[in-house]
C-alpha cells in the first residue's frame, strides 16, 4: 500500500473515531435528513406541476366541446382565450378528482364535463389554478336529504331533515343534484348556478370553515374585501327588513359565507346588474376571480 493510501485510510479512521469525527458524522447525518425532508416537501408540488402541464398539453376531446356548446350557453359567450384556459382546467379537474354517483346515478362524461366546466370558471383567472382541498364530487339524480342538528333561540338542539340541491364540505367534498346542475347550466343569465355556488364555498373553505373570506394576497386587499363584504351584507339585511327586493337572492343574507357564494353566482351570470347596483361588490369579485364578465 503506498503512502497516499495510508494517509487516506488514517484520515477516514480519524473522522469516524475521534470526537471531531463523531461531530462531523452527526452534522452529515443532519444534512442528509434535511435533504430528504426538503426533497419530500419540494418534490410533490413539482411532480404535481409537471403532471398538470402534461395533462394540459393533451387535446380537448371534441365530444366534450360539443357538449359544452349545447348545454351551457355561457361557454359560447366566453372570449376565445378564456375558453382555452377553461378547457385546460377541465382536463386537470377530471384527471385528478373522482366523481361518485349517488342514489342510483350513473356518472357519465356529460355529468363530469358539465360540472367540471362550470367549476373551472372560478379558476380561469386565478393564479392558484386549483381547488386546494377538493377531493371528490358526489352527484345525486335530484335533491337529496340530509339530517342536521339545529339549535333554536333557546339553545335547544333538535334534529332536522333538510332537502338540498348542493353542499360543500370543509374536507374537500362537493355534493350536487344533477337536475340542478343541468338547469343552472341551461339558463345562464338568472344568477342561479349551484355549481358556482358550491365551488365558491370550496374556495372559501381552503383556509378552514367557510366565513365569506377566501384567501387574498396582502393585508390591504383582505381588509378592503372584509369592509366591502360587511357593508354589503349589512345593507342586504336592512333591505330585506324593509321588504325590498334586489339583485341578490335573500338566501345571501343567511351568513357571510352564503353571501359570498350567492354573490359569485350573480357575478358570473348577471354581471351588468351586479355592477350597476353594487359596484364595490362587483369590483371585489372581479379582483378575486381576475375576470370581468361585463366584457363577455
């Protein structure tokens, strides 16, 4: 064995036996662990981005395009660039989110595409480009019944059966009635769209329980949103107390979360009426969705 080999062996032995060597090994182990953790944290988002980019490069199926033109009039009014972006979001949603038929409903491409396209409308202009907590979509043939525990004014809790057209759950489930999905798509200018409503709740629920305050970048924007929404919500309740009708459905006065969801329906389907009667509200929704339906 030559002198260089002896020096190398002695150095390696010192690194693993002396106190400094033990410290060095400990530091190397920490660095290795940090590398593994870093790869775990950074890897999945990169893989998700790569997978989504690959999905978006695929051609949009012609039958899906024909279905949207036939059953969703709003789609044909969208600017060409918005249509293109929307179709890419539809492809990603359908590749990632399972649709489950309930109550005997068979999930077909018609069901999946019509739901996904209306939901994707909320994503088209947003930088995030996804529903952060969405895990699955459940679809019933028609209205479905749920059991609720409801507290009255005296603090007593009673079980109550409710019939619903849609529901959004905080942990990533959206439940829809198929007949209401089709009706909401077919009449695209009445300010009523169950898909937009429930997926607006999904945006709201990305930070926890729905409270009418979806995430916005920066404190100033969030504070302005809160002020406008509070003023509009209070004004709606006052108008209803006086028996006055308006652009927003009375259900919007239930709580701030429902106010945001109902306002989103009107923003996409009756933008002129909302902008004329509630310009500040329209401006906040335009900033959130990064779209201006007035120009469609």
